């Protein structure tokens, strides 16, 4: 078998450079893309990205639009709490600017904060999402803590740094080092990989069944609310209460609507 290309060469040839949100270094758009991509497949985000990003080109535009408009524009991307967090973040950014610690923003955790810094500012900080963790663990041959996985990506991704290291390892995980059927012969890391396949003891997180679930019930109520105010009596009371608690709906004078 011929020697695999370096990670740098593989990424240059096969990386997903055509994704619209990768054409920008704007912090707001990078953050928006990361929030949208969390728990959502790339093709679904790509389908709504042009309209959504044009509608909210800056935090001030989203803050001024209000949460209902953001949730409505979010459509059926799923997990609409992300849309609410994004709007709440926009309000903070429009009012106060970017904080020193991005993790203080609503819904922004360890990975997202690092991913924004790496992609927008090219800060040489490791960021580990589910795809990158899988790559790091398989190459290392063992399960890793968050800190260990971050350190491993720096070694595995060298000499790439910052943005390129993050996106290259992300693409390897998404396109080659897949959860169930890794394409090891095509992997640029195969000669350094301790497992060359699925890691023993690897935890595979499966999304709970949607059909008949409480998530589906919430989604059905959200679909009605996106069309306009609805009499409370016509809606699933338990699902509506959960949406109201999450700041995704409000009830007034017997009618429910987006916040």
C-alpha cells in the first residue's frame, strides 16, 4: 500500500472547502455556523445557511429582530433552544461586544469557544468535537479525557495549527474515520493509527428515537406557533409548558405564541 499523503496534503485536496461558512473569518458567522451545526447534519445547515446568514448578518440585526423571528427563521433545523441561545447571545454582543471568555455566552461551551477562536482569529487553541475526539482516540489507541484529547490533536495535527488543524481533523472524522465504517485505506493518519479501525470500548451515542417522542410533540407545537398565535386548548399542554419554560413560547390571554 502506498504511503498516505500528509494531513496537510489530504486536507488541501479533500477538505470541505466549499462549505459556505468556511469562506469567512467573521466571528459572528463562525459562531452562528457552530451553533447551527451542533447535532445537525451539514447538508441540512447548508440548505438554510444562505437565507439565515443574510437575514442576520450581525449581532445587532438578530438582536433587533427579536427571538420570535429568529426561531421562525430557524425553521426545522431541530433543537430550537439553540436559536433562542443564539438570539440571547446576539443581544449581549450588540450591547456589550465580545467577552474575553466566550464561554460566558449563552449555550457556548468549551468546544464552541475554542472553535470560534481557532476559525475566526486563527488562535492556536485545540478544539475537540465528536468527530475530532473519535480521530484522536483511535489514533492514540485509547479513550481520552477532554484535556488528553485536546493535547492529542496538537500532536496528531502537526504541523497544522489553529484553523487548519481543527478543520482538517474534523473532515477526517466526518469523511474517513467514520463511526461505524471507517475508510482506513484512505486515511492520511493510518500509518500513525494505533487501531486502524474502531477503538475497543468506544462509546457510540445514538440519538433517541424521534417518532412518538416528546421531542416530536414539542416540534409539532413549535410548527403551529411558527404560523402565528394559537389557542392554548388546541395544543399539547405538556409540550407547550416545556417550550414556555425554555423561553421558546409564551402564553397570554389563552393564546400561545413565539416569544
